[in-house]
């Protein structure tokens, strides 16, 4: 059996994983409590964070955020969908440049925070997507 090789290129603008799953809930606090009680999720006011290691750099810990949002929140706007996916990316500036060149709708400018850079786009089905390049 051939050994599988993993791509270690960190400069190509692309998605590298899922950073979060966000969805509407009638009552996010009760939803968090249900998932804590029945499925064992460790929840807080923001939902639950799942951690994993990067297969190419095992010292790196990645996070996936699971979060119920109060139904009617404008965080997913202009999407009319009940969910939003956050994709972890590398080279967010290069990726945004490629997306603009391809005619993809970019909803805002890249914002930088202590925990990384974010930008929001729309896919052809009207889904708002959040792109996140984690801080080093």
C-alpha cells in the first residue's frame, strides 16, 4: 500500500478545513443545555468548541466552533438560510483576490482580530460563508 502524502503548502489560497457550524435556534440557551445534557457537549454562552490536531503539524491545535444563534439574528444576512458555515483558510488575502477575479460576491472587507482574519462571501445558492484565517 502506498504511503499517503499530505500537502504541507501553506501559501496557496484555499480552504483547509471547517472552522465553525452556526445555525438558528428558537432558544440558544435551551439548545446548548439539551446538547450538554443529552450528547455530552461542553457548552458555554457561545456553544461548544471541538479541538483537533493538524495532521501536517501535530503541535498545532485546530478548533471547530459549534454555535446556535437566536433565530432572526442578522449575523447570517443577507442569506435567508438557517445556517452558516465558517471555513478555515490559508492566505485569506490571496483567496479574496481570486474570489473577486472570479466574480464571487464579497460582503465585507477582511477584518483582523487577535484570533485571526475574517471575511464573508456568498455562494451561488445564497448561503453566506464565513472565511477565517486563524492567527499564528
